């Protein structure tokens, strides 16, 4: 609940300033829910982890978001019934995207033996 509150406040502040900072923060904090669930982090730690994970991938995440919105609009146009499928598919694709980015970053990080 704290994560949603802090992340939401930061996103709303970004949207108040201008639309672009709000979208930027929304993208930067998009993986924070996964950090809470998978890594048992608190809200601030999860936001920092999401910031770290999305670093270098924010343009791709923005483009993915645009594609997901377009797919869900197509589902909406299919008499709402299509949204049942399109929302599920875009959510699964978002989870796959998170896993792919996490695995790529783990592969690039050298392991310290000591």
C-alpha cells in the first residue's frame, strides 16, 4: 500500500509539472510492484530497484506501453469482450519484459567472489 501511495504521489507530481515527467516517472517505477513481490522490498527500496532496472530501457518500455495501449484499444473495439484477452496478453508480455531485462542485467553484472 505504501508503494502505491509513494509511487502515485510522485507520478501525479510529475503529471502536474508537465505530462512528460509524469510519463517518465510512470515508466521508471513500472517494475516496483515486482520488486515488492519477488524481492520482499519496502516501498522506497522497490522504487529505487525499479529505477535501476528500467535504466537504459525506458524508451523500449515507453514503446511497449504504446503498443499495449493500441492492442487494448483494439480489444475494446471488439465489443469489450476482446479486452479480456488483450489485457491478459499485455500483462503477461509486461511480466516477460521484466524477466528479460532482469536476466540480461544479471548476465552483465560480474560476480564478486570473496
